């Protein structure tokens, strides 16, 4: 079966697969519905034959993590269905797309809208902290929106890089997305849950400024710019419009570890 071919009315378990709404190198996401209840879901169809052992291990970890979490700001996994060569993840359907599409549509947002998203992100991160989990790939593309309204419910998704990490442990795997990657990860240093907070700071900055805090003509130049930065720069016109608390929060999140804001402090305050 061709992963990119049509799936209209194909049955997986008790779910009828509808139109394709996303795809990756070894997975396709279908908008689907339960054949009895009519519940709308997103089904991620994964071709197991294309997975390396490491990617398969990450997938199993993702399934294990999502099965333990039920929170309005974290994408829900209803069930996982496995066949000989496929794994189907039955997930909450988010009709509003992701935060990246939202930013592309609206551009830079007001501080009240940014606060709306940051509070939800803080609530989701608090759950992860309570379960000793770090996400390791927070970015607008992995923050899913329930509706297309201006202030939608937001859910943290894609836990493929997530892992368990107790307060005394440190991780050392290079993973994440370049624009949102903490300096300690770029430098292959050991890191903790505060690496997620750097990503949060980059997302907040992008919301209120309209672009990521660092850029470059190549990934190498981007990383060099991140590592060379000693103080977070805001465009002067935008800086005049932002409340000092918002600027301070951005700067406290986009600081080098260990002086970066603590996870529990961000989760309590948000914005």
C-alpha cells in the first residue's frame, strides 16, 4: 500500500480514514472519524518498514508517554493500532492547524494573544515537569490549535524526541529544531528540562516580534549567531511597544544555562 495514495473510506480498527492532512518521510496523517460515534480524529499512519531501530524506539517512547497523559494542553492519544507493517496513532484532531501557520496568517501578535498561548504552554509544561519529562522539540509546528479562532485552545504535540529525565539527571542527545535549539544542545553539552525553556523563549519572541530571535544564511551561521549572542536584541520600534515584563520574560528564557529561568517559575508565572 502506497502511503501517499488515497485512503478515502479505508477502515482502520473502528475508524474511517478521510483526506490526507499531513505527511513526513515515513508517515502520513489522515483526517478520520469513528465509524459509530462520528468522533473526528487524526490518524498518523507510520510505515514500520522504513523505521531505523532508533526511530522505532523513539516512536514506542512517544506512545508510552502519550498514554500516560490526559490534559487539555497536550495532544491526546486515543489508541495505537499495530499491524504487520504499520502503526496507526489515533490522536485528537486539531482543526486549527499549528502555531506556525497561525503566525504566518496573523504575523506578529499582541501581548494579550501571546499571553493566551504562553499560559497554555506553561500548563502543558507543568504536566511534563510533574512526570519528569522533557519534550526536546518545542517549536510552533508542534503546537497544535483546536480551532481557527483568534484565541484557540493550544496543545503540545509530537513527542518523538521526548524522554524521561529526573531532576538529578542530564541528557546529552543532539535533537530539536535549529531555530529553537538551546545553546547547551548545540554545543553537545549535557542539559536538563531548562533546554525546553529556551525553545519557549524563542516561540514567545517570534509571537511578539514576528520572526525568530536568531537567524543565519546556513545552519552553521545560525548556530554561531545563537552562541555569540550575549544580550537578546529587539527591533527598536517593537521594543518601545512591548511591556517591560514581556521583554524581561523573553530575556530570562533566552539566557544561557544555568541562569535561565527555572521551569517551575515559568509554569507559575507564564506571561
